C-alpha cells in the first residue's frame, strides 16, 4: 500500500510538472518546444492517471468496512470511543458514530467513482484525523519514529496514512478518470457554474 501511494504521488507530480502553468510575473519569451519533453509528458500522464485512480479506488475499498463496522457496533463504538474520548461533543454519542460511519461508507462510494471528490475526500480526511487523535489519546505516540512496538505497527499508523492520501485528493481532486471530469465537465467548473447560477437566481429575486 505504501509503495502504491508513493508511486502514484510521484507519477502524478511528475506529470503535473510537465504541464505549463500560468505565472503572475511578466511574460517571457516562449521556450522552444522540446520533442523529448512532449513525449515524456505524453508517456507519464496516462500512467499517472491510472495510478491515481488505482490509489483512489483502493483507498475507498479499504475504508468502507470501517464504516460498516461502526453501523454493526453503534453502542460499543459510542461508549468506548466517542463518549470516552470525545465526550465534549454535543448531542448523543450515537449520532457521531453514525455520522462517522456515513462518511466512511457514503464517502467511499462517492470518492470511489470520483463524484464531488474534493469535499468528500476532505470530510473523510477529517474523520480519519479524529481517528489519529483517538489513537494518540489512547496509546500515545508509542516512541515514534524509532520504537519497535509489540503489535509491530503504531496504532495510529493506518489512520495517519488515510489522512495523507485523502488530503491529497481533497486538494488535487479525483483526476480525469472520474465522474467529476466525465459527467460534470470538471469538478471546479461545476462548482463555479453552480454558484454563479445560484447567485444569478438570487439577484433575479431581488
């Protein structure tokens, strides 16, 4: 899993570096087109897209059972995790348990197909960040980073990896192999058009 994450992120960033970007500084004379650079970009971009999609779908497939587990054990999770470590939260502990479960189940489904990916990934990352806090509160840092612990991995290790991966998709989006791109014509464009239409509708009402 760690190797897949590293390869996907490196390939994605390598492809991104090949793309021209707008610069706020004064325009410069265009550099001559380098055929080798173009061929490298053409070779890297599809690989990066496939790796990013594999990482996205694989992460969601690994995430969903955490939500199902909470649904099947609402009382236990509410008492032993939410009430014990997050008792300051308003409302019943079961509400927060089911909210976390919904984020992990519904969120995994939406991010898996790449629909509304950025806010979905951000909500999933926030849920897993709470999981990191829980593990740190429960077992502490466990001598990170050099200690060899009895269970051979830090308790918060998996949750922390989820935060990093989901944080990446919250910033970068799902990529071209997603419903955001194929159905909505681009996630950010969709949000921009939606807000613009809502603003125009409100202006007409005024």
